[in-house]
C-alpha cells in the first residue's frame, strides 16, 4: 500500500478581490457540531446494541500461503490461528505443509498469540491441545516440541511489588550472570526489574491506566497473582518481546465468561544483543522500549484483549515515547503513518499501518492537552470506552471508542481528524512537539522526501475529482504562477459528500516567510462552499487544500482489518 494519487477535485479561479481570514474552528461551527455517533451499532455483544462479535475477526500475519488458504476457505480461521502461531516459533514445520508461509514481522508476535488464545474455545480438542502447548509458559516443566520458548533447566524467580521475573542460569536462555553489586541477582535481572518498575510507575501510577489483572486463575500462575515476566533467548528468532494470555476464562471451551478482559504474562529477550537483531542500537534502550510497549499490552488486557489491532498497537507504540521520551524507537513506524501515506485509512490493521497509527494518538494527546505537552487523559478515556470487562463496561469498537471519548470532551471526531491532516502538513513547522524530529528522521530514511503532497501549478478554472477512503486525507497544493499579478486572490470552491458522514475541507496558506494561516472553508448542509484566500506571489509560497474523510459509519464483521472488522459505508465518495 502506498501514497494515494491526489487528483483532487478543485475549482480554482484567480480573482483580484480581497478575502477575510477566519479561524479553522469556524468551519466546524458552521456544521453545528453534528454528532459523530456511528450509525452502525458500535458495541461488543451488548444485547440490543452490539453486533455479536465475541472473538477478534482480524487475522494478523503476512500475506502468504497461510493467508491465501484461509481466504479461500481451505483452512478455517481457527486452524489459521494455530498454524500462524506455530510459525512464530517453528516456521520450518509449517512450511512442510504450506511452502509459501512467511515469517511474521517481530512486532506481530503479541497479536498472533492473542488471536490464538481468543480462538481456542472454537477449536477442536486436538487443536486446543496444540494451542495450549504454544501458549504454555517457558517454565511449564518440560520441552514439548511446539517450538515456543521453554526452559530446559529449573528456573529462578525474584518478585518485586508488582512483578515476578523468571530466568535460568544455564542453556542459551540464560542472561549474563554477572552480579556486580553482590545482591544475589544477575545484573541483567536487576536492570529488568528497574525497567519494569519505571514502566509500571508511568503507565499505571502516573497515567492512571488499569493494572494488569491477576493471573491466579491460570493453571501456571508463576506462584502468585503478580505479572510474570520470563527472560528467554527469543532474540535468536528476531523477537524483542511479547505478552499474551493464558487466562482460562478466555481460552477454555467450557468457559461461560462473556467478557474479553483477562490476565497476561510476558516474555523478554535475555540480552538484546545487536548481533541477533542486526541493529546498532543500545541493548538497554531495546529493553526499555520493548518493556514499555509490551507491558501496555498486558494493561490493555485488563480492558479488552479482543480490540481492533490498530488501537492496540497504535497506543502501545504511542506509549513507548511517553515512558522513554529520549529513545524515539517508534519513529520507525512513521514510514507507515499518515505522514507518508495520507490516503491509507488510519484504522488499517495491516502491513505495519497498525503501528503507524501511533501518530494519530500522539496528535490527540497533544491537541487535547491543556499544557501543550502530550497528555494521557484522552488515551485513557478511549481505552475506557473500548473496555469489555463487565456488564457496565462501554464495549465500543476502536474508532467508536475514540469518537465517544472525544464527544465526552466536547470535541468532534470529524473536526479532530481534519486538524490531524493540517498538523501532518505542517509537521516540518513544528505542529507536533517533536515534529521537526519526525521530519528529520523521515528525510534520512526515505528516498525522495516524504510528507509534502505533489505541488501543482495553478490551472485555469476547472473541476477535478478525487475518491477518498475513510479516515484518510488528500492534499492539493497550488502555487502562484509566474507573472501572477500582485494583490491577487485565489477562490477555491468545493462540493463535498454529506458533511454528516465526516467530509471536511480545510485550507492552509503558506507565506513566503514560512508563516501559515488557516482560513475556514464554510460549507452548507450539502457540502458545498467556497473560500477566498490571498494569492499574491510576493507574500504567498503556496496554498494547500486539505480534504478529509473521517467517516465512522461501518458495516461490521466483514472480515477486514479495519474498525470492527468492517467496511466503511463512505469509502471512495467523490470530493469535487
């Protein structure tokens, strides 16, 4: 998936009259702040309101022989989940039957194992037995041949206030055993515990997210209800870490538990050796951001293990930078974000875009912050609305949870999403707290630039059309042509789809001095409107028209990787 061509529909007429500049917020006021409530029932299995989804509908993994087999119906979703999870640790065995099976990206381990766990109740007895072997913890006592990390010697354990860390002193799973401070623990285990302590302090104590649930219900609870973290040589497979669940309320075929919250356990690498991962990164930094990211998946489990992937991975990548602001590991996901691919729906749970979604959550955490610094309140509210942990939990799917959390703050999803498009346009100008750093990173790693849309010369009056997907943005850049008269203005007329469906337009005028003004684009109830802006070549570098489709109207359970596994009712509407 790549950048969408911006053959944007614009009526562009050169005029010589003056136009007033109004704040962008006035455009939303002109719409009367229409409700962003979805027309499709949004909740999970709530009688009378829900769509009956009790297990995740998305099937994470690369597009390969396995995904083609399940798409053709050759194998069931349950069998797919089992084979995909098996391929995480024993790809050779899976390739014996499916030669075209590919190794999953290391970031997907948690998603694949989550999918396996939540599909277990629908499996046959033989399939559930194999799934339990894959999900069994490293210290389950014997090597079972399923390929998942298993200790072959007796494990050590040390518990802190919130965690129990498990490791071994022999075999390739052992960390370095140096004990410089003489406290009886390997220094690496000291560092793991220190890291986990900070992660808990920021994510739970400071930010107020739920603590991971007790695992006392699990057959192997690690000795108590604290979150168990196992140290193993998963770097040999290229994996940094993962968290998953073995909560019997979720994985047992006999369970009658109707909700999707549950306990977790986690596995982290035993040294983060650059030789294994192939990067010149700091092992300590890798440990830190992995712990922050994966622990947040354990936190998410206390809300809803079955949520849409872009919400799970996007917020987990978002929190990395919140806990460890200096490391900036999540910058790598900007390559699959709205900065680089504005035409790809932000709620895509595929091809890495589920990680690039962190930028949207970063935008919300900055835009709704009273201090200007990123604040966690809106993300915490989104996860509350997404929770499915009891009879009073809201249980909204991902995007609907976002819309509800914004609505509770007097904000509109439609207004916020077009503001998101403006922020991404102005990223080099520092529209984000770290915006210039985002631009610098992408300039280094992407050939030929990234974020600015194609620049077109101002053409004679005419009409162009663009079909815009949901949760996507399109840009048209107009520059004063050579010989343009001083004092000229530019009139832009737009004919949008029904504004109630999330169609919006915005204009940014970039001055020759680098300034940016944002005149409103008022439209009527049918989406028609126009705006007059300065187009003097002495003062204007370019004018950018931004079209935004923030539709939250879905037909759910259609087998996609988008919100509620659905299809948007407003994809490819024409913007003129």
